[in-house]
C-alpha cells in the first residue's frame, strides 16, 4: 500500500473521542444522515477479542438512566427505540414532596397527554443497542478498547493528528485492580474533533481547555432496590434536609435509587448494613412503598456542577459530561447532552448536504448559539432547585411547600414545567 493511500484510510471527517452513550448517539445520528467517515474511540472494551459486541448480561447492580420524552424521540428517529424499550420501564407518574412537610406536586402522563413522561433504562442495555448500531454503519470505525495518547493540530492541512493506544480487549488484573496494556499504537487524523470523553476529559486536558467547577459538598449513592409494594410506574423525588432522593421505576419491580448525602456522612452511610440502609431509605420516602426487601451494590460519586469554559474551538467541539455535568436532582444530565448532539448532528448534516465545511467556525458557533438557551435553562433549573431545597433560611420551607402545592393546583404552570423536564421545549431538530 502506498503512503498516500494509507494516509487516506487513516483520515476521518470526524473523530469522536468517547464512545459512551453521548458519543455513540452522536455517531449514529451523523452516520444515519450523511456519508461522512467517522472514528469513535472508546476506552471501555465494548468488543470481544473477535470484534463482536460483548453479550448483554442482565445484572441487579446495573446502573440506569432516566430518558426524557424528548430523548426518546431522538432514539425513535434513529429507529432504535423498539430495541431500547425492551428493557425500559415507563414513568407514568411523578410524585415530588419534602420530608416532614405538607406540600407536594403530582405529574401524570394522562394530564400531559403523553403515553409516558419518560422511561428508565439500564445503561448496559442502552450501550449495547448503540454499539450494535455503530457496527452496522460502514462509515464508522470503532476503536475499542483504545485511548487517546496525543493530539496535535496540523495547520498546513487543517486537521487533527491523533495517536491512539490500542489495548487488549480482555483487561488484566493486578492485585485486584483492572488494567489494560497497550498492544499497539495507531495514528489517525480528522477534520473535526469531538470531545465526548466525560467529566475528566483527556481531550480537554491535552488541549488545555479549562472547566468551572462548583462542589455541592455532597455525594450521590446509587443502587437498585426492590420495594415491598409494586412501584406502579411512579417516580419519586423526595427532598430532605440531607439532600434530595430519587426513586425511579425499573423492570422487574426494581427501583433505581439516587440518594444524596453530605460528604461528611458518606462513609458512615456506606458502612451501614443492607437492612439499616433500606430502613434509612424507607424513612426518607415516608413509607410510601411499604419498605424494601433487597438492595444491590452501592456505588457513589461526588456531586459537582462542572461547565467547560470553551464548548468550541476551531474544528473542535466539547459535548456530554465533558461540556457540562449537573446535579442529578432532576435527572437532566444525559437528556441535555442528547439534545446537544441531536442539534450538532443536524448542523453537520446541513453542511454536508450543501458540500460545506463540517468544521467551520461559523457552524460550530451557530451550534453553540442554538443550544445556549436550553443549556442555561436546564443547568440553572437543576442548580437552583438544589440550592432552594437545600437552604435552611427561616420561612423558606413554608414557602417551598406552598409553591409545590400551588403548582399542583395550577395545570398551566405544571404543564410548562413538565414540558421543560421532558425536553419538549428545546426545539429538537429531529422531532416530527
């Protein structure tokens, strides 16, 4: 093979670093509507040694994501929702309340005129559906497991040079720690670089793109639990003095728990026995589910509001948790990112259809401008909701509960709030 042909085969129109839910969704959206050549680099081993998708293994401990109605519409447009919905539990009602207070707000799918307010799906299942679709597009090349080793801008040819470390598909274990040894290295280039590699983005680090970080001095404990009473497709958002708690319906009468605790109390709560931990959850939800019989593995992570200082640079765009990481209080993180990449894919499709540059400064600035209102509203909603319900100022608990009660009795106001939460007020480009 001559040098020019080898360079052509290793050059891509788009390099997406991060093949998780956000990066994979973006790749599928672009490949579905264009013939652009796409490279997706993912550190996790999505493939087996024979380069097939790893088999899905249902687990009680699988983490889950609440998909808003707007996000479901994106997957419907991709023709993926029939597969995803096989392991998705619909949310028919949402119940919002505060521990020890009288106020509450109820949201019902029938009042909103939708089949469901959202759905909760296991991340592993969603990831497998997306990975299978990735491999069906001849325009996508998936590097997994692989890591980004270096990035360099080639000004003469106006593209990015990237060196990848290709790891063994089966990670090794040393002293109980999983590691991946680099088997080989590969050099590729791309016209447009997309950083979709999470809150600790390697892309951002290599490019010296900074983030604004605000700690909530809280941590989230996530686990799957089984209620003694059927969840009836009801999602609960419960505010407590120690932080909010969410219980989301899952298949098999399980519920996905997101319990916010103070950082200073994290270790103490993690050390509780399963019985004591479930008692704590039952107390915080006010016995609405008649107790709990089982809890899966408990995981935890710090809660911070993280915002990238530059969403775009020349021929580079930052998306997903690498762009913004929110408090999970309203379950808006992935849904906001899904709306971001739907718009980005649409802008790229428009440019490709017109034979225009897919990485021009004007296109990327237009993308950011089109997303500013939704991003600002969603980030502020999550942040302010957390701070208002976390405040102990005199008189504020009464005001909060009167507001919740008033919202429950004001259909028009509740509808506006619900449409925002469902992602139906953001002007999705792929919506019918």
